[in-house]
C-alpha cells in the first residue's frame, strides 16, 4: 500500500503535534515521544536556573544527537579492520581447503 499515511498526534514537552507518517513507523514515533518527554521531565525536575521548556528541548536534542553520532561511529569499520577481516577470511579458506 504505497503512499498510505497515518495521522498521529504526539505530545512533546506539553505541546501537541499532528503528523502524517507511514503506519509502519508509528511505533518508532511513539517511542521517540516517550524518550524525549522522559528526558525533558528529568531536566524540569532539576529546575535549572534560567532554563525553560525550549532550553530543555535543546539540551535533549543535543543529548540525542550526540548519542546518535556515537552509535554511528561505533558501527563504522575502518580500513585496517577490513584488511584484517580479509586476512582472516583468506586464512580460513586456506585452512578449509587442506
């Protein structure tokens, strides 16, 4: 069913947002809503002087972006890793062909 969308409402930091998304992505959006609200609530509870809802959202956005970057970097394989994998593969093939 190409092109099918689902209208959902997400409440983030007290404000409701209506979005059109593919139905198969609803669970991810709902989980993201919970994660963001949980982090915002933690900062609100800390009552940082001079900080408001927009500041908390900015901090949460930064925190999640850094987490995403770290995850992406940890999944990257360097050239030396690929070379070592190729060497191990060759050694395994040689051993199995004996």
